């Protein structure tokens, strides 16, 4: 009897991972294929293995007058004053930090801000109290007390009014005796005595 011996050959073929060696350069992503691979290159690179660096700034990606600088396979934007963001496309809000003090209102401008100060305050950030006494509003010897957005006059004796502008008639009470004449003298009075009398009020007979 003749025996025929048959051997079974197993197919031991296995797909090799061509991406295992990391062939893609400059941040490229490797896609394994059968007996090959494909590199998906980032912006600014080209070539089979993304080995060639291109000019990522060629498309002029930076906005608002900013400067584009190649950075490897990518780019960075050096923003002009007043702008921010990856592409310098965002206008900086200078009012975001609330720079105006003492109730001032901030108005945003191009790379600047301005403050509309509340009454009684001044300077670029509304930090200084306006001195309403500087103009010397109080008359007739009155003393000025500065306040926020105002002042108060402390009048001397014989004067009255917001600015001590009115002198009181000190002779109204007829203080001078014995037919003497009363004369207003600023906030006071003087008695001009009739003959035969003396004293501040002319109430003393002369001896």
C-alpha cells in the first residue's frame, strides 16, 4: 500500500506596520497601508515624509497689520498694539479693567480709552478731586471748605449768603444811644457820639 503524505502549509503572512519607524516629519501624521504608508502633512510642510518646510505665512494669516513669523511647520502672529488672539483678530478692550475711578465712565477707543468723570473729579482716570475753593468764592472774609462737587462758605460775623456776599445791617437794631449816629463798618458798626457823650455805644456822659 502506498501512502501519500500531505503537508499543510499555513499562511503566516502578516501586514507590516510601515508607520512604526515614524517616517513622517515635522508633525505629519502617518496612515499605514499594505506595503506602504501615507503622510498627512500639516500646513506649511510637503513632501512624501513632510520633510520640506514651506512658507506658512504665504497666505498672510495675521490680521490688523500684525507680523507673521514662520515657526517650524506653523506660524505665530506678532500682534500690533491694540490687538490680541492667535491671528491678532481680537480688539483689546481697554475698558475691561475698569480704569476710571470715582464713578467715571470709560469709553473704549483704538488702543486707548477715555474717562468721562463724574462731577467734582478730574484727570485722565478721574482720580483728582476738583478744588472748588481755588477760585476764592467766599466773600467778606468767609472761609471756604472744599467738598466733592461743591464747597461751603463759613461766613464771618455780619455776613451771610452762599458766598457770604450779603452784609448784615449791624445798625438795624439802633445800638447807639443818646442820638448818636450808627455807621456800618464791614460786619460791625461804629457809633459816632453826639456832643457830651462817649463810650462804644455813646451811652456815657462826658464829665
